C-alpha cells in the first residue's frame, strides 16, 4: 500500500473509533469514508482548554500535546501531556510555565511544542502584559525545556530580546528544531510600530537556554496572522507569513536563510491572490518540507473569485507551482490547515470546515479527502512510525495517536 494511503487509512481508523466511542451524529457519507475499527480517542481537558498542538518524538514515537488551560478563577497556564509508545493513555498533564498565570490563549498563537534530536521537549508560548493606553495587551514569547520526556520543565526564558524594556506585542509565533538541535522561532513583533509590525526570527544554539539577536525578516507583516517556520535536513531555514502589499493586499510570502537565520532572502509571493482586505483575517500559513528539498505552503484567502484554502510547492529556487484548491466538507471553506510532509510528494493536511475536521492527502498524481471527526483547530503530527491529531470541541481538548505503517 502507498505510504500516504496507509496514513490516510490509519487516520480514518481513528475517526471511526471516535464515532463509535462518542456517539455523535454521523452522515452516510461520513460513515462510508472510513474503515470500521476502534482507536482510542483521549479527552485531555474536559473544560476551559484551548488551542492544542501536537508533536511526536521521531526516535521513540512518544506523542506530546500542549494547550492553554484557564482555571475557574481565570488563571491561564500552559499544560503538556505525553503518551509513551506502548502506553494505553496520556499521562497526567504538567504545567509548563513556572510562573503561575504566565500564558495567554489565542487561536492564531497556540503554544507550540517540538522535540529535539536529543529528545528534549520544547514548548513556546506567549503571555499577556498590559500596555498603558492601548486596547490590546502586549506580551513576551516564553520558551521552556524538558530534558526528561515532558515530565518536568526548566524555568522559562524570553525569546524576544527586548523583554527587559517597555511592554510590546510579540505574538503569532511558531517553533522549529533543526537537525543539529538548534531552535528557531518566528513571530510578529510590535516593538517599533503597533500598526505596522515586523516579522522576526530568533535562534538558540544551546538547546533553548538562551536566544541570539532577533532578526527582522520583513517590515510589512499582517498584524494578527500566525507565522510558520521550518528547517530542511540540510539546515536551510524557511519562514512563511501573511504580508501586507500596497493597496492593503494581504497575500502569503516566504523567505529562506542559508546562514542559520542570520539573514534572509527577499520575500517571495507564494501566489498572487490579490486579497484586498482592510483588516487582519486571522488566517496565517502552514508549511512543511519534504526530503527532496521541496517546501510546501498551505493557506486560506478570501480574494474575490478564488476564496478558499490552497496549497502549493516550490523547489530551492522558491518558484511555486500553481496552487491546488483544497475542497472538503459540504461547501464551507476550510480553515486552519495543519500541514505535514510524509515523504517525497506526499503531504497530509488536517483542516476545519463546517464544524468538522477533514484530512486531505496529496499524492504525486492525485488528492484524497476524508472526514475525520467533529471539531475545530486541528494539529497534526507525524514521526517515529506514528501519527497524532489534537483538536478542540468547544472547551474540550481531544487527541488520538495511531500507528503509521512503514512504506
């Protein structure tokens, strides 16, 4: 069986298990799309949980899910739980932030979790800091490291190098780990201009204990759309974001770095959607990298005549192929596409449409779409022969982990 088809089947197995175990309405079309099997679906937070992200240790197959939890008293913290490769369930969640309340929920800025090649677990999130005379709070980007498989975390450090100065906005972040263990963070930075923020990147070469100078990649970033960053096997760094072009056109751009994030190429437009919108759409891109050196980007647009979700790929020359429309569900435009590469030309993308989560699998010669489950804000992870999906259903955080058969 083709690897990407096996992955799709494994996710469908899990979706069938969700339908069987939780008795939500399932249409005939939804039932027909999946094989009948039972894969446990785990409820990680039964109330007041928000915006989970998933990661898998490629060496051990251990799965991790992080999210922001709000207590009945209003205190917000980042929680993380792990599931061992042979464990029947996820462990009891641990608090990642050592300072109580040092977190803030945001749909476009969820806590990001990643695993390093040495097995360290890293979590990146933002907190809230009031700014006098300004409606929206600022905040610093915080990162904590676990050297014991996510069971405990060291005190957090600030990623932005102006944390000791006046409060400013640092938000809409992403996190990637390079093959050499270096960490890269991208975000939208408001320290110079609240209305015209920068896109910045920082690198850590000591396993998250400190970060170097923050590098400005672009000065015309859309202020409330998430960024995406990734590192190729050869060390090339890629960052994608929604850029504001003249005339309030807000399209997706991408830049790369060949010197460890010290400098970046000029922005390349992924596609000229020409989406004119006077305000931020709160829809940032996702990216993935496959072994031959291709970079994949998924995004949404509301441009007249081509509204919807798309994905496209480019080689090292950053010349993107014509985009492919992502069409799932019952006529609703997909949102929040979570993209992962599974091999050369094999891309998996979980997205939300009409209150449900779908999986789109992109083969070299075709695309396959499947219903997964009810929910929103999906986060997909692959690694160690396994796949994981975390998502929200109201204030409930759920996840499943399924085996990924070999090629």
